[in-house]
C-alpha cells in the first residue's frame, strides 16, 4: 500500500514541475524595453537639436545586428512620448541604442559597458545595462562618444501603464452638485429597498461570486491544485479498497 501511495505522490510532483516550468518559460519570453523621448529643453542643454516623433532601435549581440543596419527598426508608440520595442527569445540583444531615425540624436549604448569620450579620454561614463520591462529616460546629461557624437545619457526606471495620472483622477471625481443630484429621494429609496426574499437571494449570489477566482496568470496554480487533489482522491480510494481486502 505504501508503495502505491509513493507512486501517486511522485506523479503529482512531476506534474507540478511541468506546470511551474511552463509558467517560467512564458514569463521569460517577454523581452520588452521602453523609452521616453527627451524634451526639447533637456536636449538644448546638452547642445542637441529636438528629437522629433520618430524612434528607431539599433540592437546587436555576438551574432551581429538584430534589427538590420543602423539606425535599426522603428519602435512602437505606447503613449505620449513613450515608445517600446520587443524581441523574441531567440534574438535577445546584448546592446541597444535609441535614436531618432539617423537624424542626429541618439542615446548612449545601453549594454552595461563604458563610453569613452573622444575629446577627453580620461572621462568615461558607465552605460546602463538592458533591463527588461524598464523605461529608459534622459538624465539631463550628455557624453561625446569616440565617433564625435553627443549621446544622450539615460537611466532605467520602473514603468507602469495602468495607473491614471493625477489630472485624470481629478476629472473622474463627481462635483458636489452632481453628487447631490444623484441622491434618491426618500420615496425612491423606499421603492428600491428589496424584500427579505430578494435580499437573501442576492446574498447567496454574492457569496457564490466571492468564491470565484480569476484566471489568467493564476491558471497554472489551479492546474497544479487539480492534479494534487486528483492524486489525493485516488490515494483515498485505493486505501479504502486495500482495507476492505484485509
């Protein structure tokens, strides 16, 4: 009997490993970076012309260029001055440069290495490394690379698209007049009060809704739970059968 239970639990463990592995692979497939075009004042401060509205991404790794020759491929507009670019798992870059389509403005290398100034070889700037899911923004500084180009120095920061701005949040708040208008009269409130039977029915429905669990990113966890539950159920049944035979 102990041998049978061991086999069942081993099978459940193997199944859980497959589920976890699938989730990890899915998360690792997202190779996206974001970039915010510097404002005109920042670019003027370091002696550069305005950026414009075009963003290209030059990328490379040990195998060579990934987005074609310079200036690379166009990035995707996200919102405002923010753009993004996503690579696949089989073509992950080790270095990237954001530029305005070969029109004279570009960022420093984003590769974790160092940029050595052409005019002052003793002056070096540490390049930021590629961090997936991050937003790269101008720091307000510039550095002249060995080719004589003034590059925009950038740094990685967290980026969230779901949070509304303070202005949008303020717009959504109803005014005191609108709130007052929406208040029902005493007669309407009385009419809308549900009977005891309706309240009980709604309570039962709400309890059922509360037990509903969202799917999506947690689906793998539910699959694992189902596998373990099925294994335990099988073990209980087999235990009962073995006991009856004894």
